[in-house]
C-alpha cells in the first residue's frame, strides 16, 4: 500500500479503497433519500386530491350560492347597526367557482378522511357590491365594494366517507384580509362616516369567522350534490320532461330523413 501526495491510500491496483462502514452508511443514506422522495410524492398526491375535493365539494356553484346568502345576511346585519344608514338596497356577490382558484393546502397531519390537519392559503377573485341609502344632514346613496379577499391558517378537516357531511375549523384565528372601498353616488357623506362604515363591515366579518370557524367552533357543510335522494323533486321532473321531449324531437327528425 502506498500514498500519493497525502491523498487517500491506493491499493496495489490503483483503485481507492473505502471503509465498509462508510459504504454501508452511504447505502443507508441513499435508501432513506429514496424513501423520502417517495413519501413527498405521496404527500403531494394527497394535497392535489384534497385541493380538487375542496373545489368540487366545498366551492361548487351550489355551495357558492349558499355562501352568497350568508354573506348578504352578514352585511345587512352589520350595516343596520350604522345609525346613518336607512336602507340596504341590494347586495351583489360575485363568487365564481374557478378550479384554478382552489385553496392552496399543505398537509400537516393525516389519520384518515375523518381526521386531518392542513395549512390553507386562499385568495379567490370574489367581490361584493352593496348599495345603501342614508341620511347625514342630507340624503345620500353610497356604494360599498369588498374585494381582494385573502385568508390563511391551519385548519382541522373531517368528512364522512360519502362526503355528505364536511366539517372544518381553524386551530386559531386565521389571517384574514378584505379590502373595502366606499364611493358616494349621490349626495354627500363625510369621510369619517365612510371610514366608519368600512370598519364596521371589516369587524363584522372578523367576528363571523371567529364565532363560526375558529376552534372550538366548527362549520358543518352538507353539500347538496352528495346528499342521498329521498324522492323526485320538481326540478328532477322538469329535467326528465325536457329529456323526453328532446329525445322525441330527435327521433322525429331522424324518422323524416
């Protein structure tokens, strides 16, 4: 055995030798890295599946319509507490169901579909416009716009095997951002009142989140698309009639050709 310029010892054939223990450790590290990559790929698969699940089950057009109703109620309740506001003329919610805007989620703990925890970040292109009328020395009409909604936090999630019931809550108050903007379309409204109206709306949404979706409170959803059918509804009958009519028209058309 001889050394060359202080480098690792060379065998008589010129090949470097390696301690068997070091070689074994290298092999173990390589195996652990392979297992880690496989585990990360599996987690990424679960996160993608969960992201699609949340969009299909919790952010479908039907569910978004329900959220519109709740948002309208929250806004009306908040604005009726403002002494100068006499009436809420309308609330227009734009809550599109866009797959690319599904919440970004990261898995933190998984036991089963009925017990898991996730970190959620969500920034949909939702917006709301509210028209109010009031009196402050003179009559006024004011447009309130809510936009740039963002929420992030750690949440617990559980669902029944058939997805007919979904329950979730944030472990602690999430980071919630909602921009508001007032525009006076008729009359005159002092800037302090505009700022106060915006603050009332912001505070009401913060309160709603705290009282409904922050532990120990939980939000329970029953997606209509996953509820068992107990009988035919009027909508089901109308769909069946339209289908039969269309089939007859197609049959008649083909018979005349």
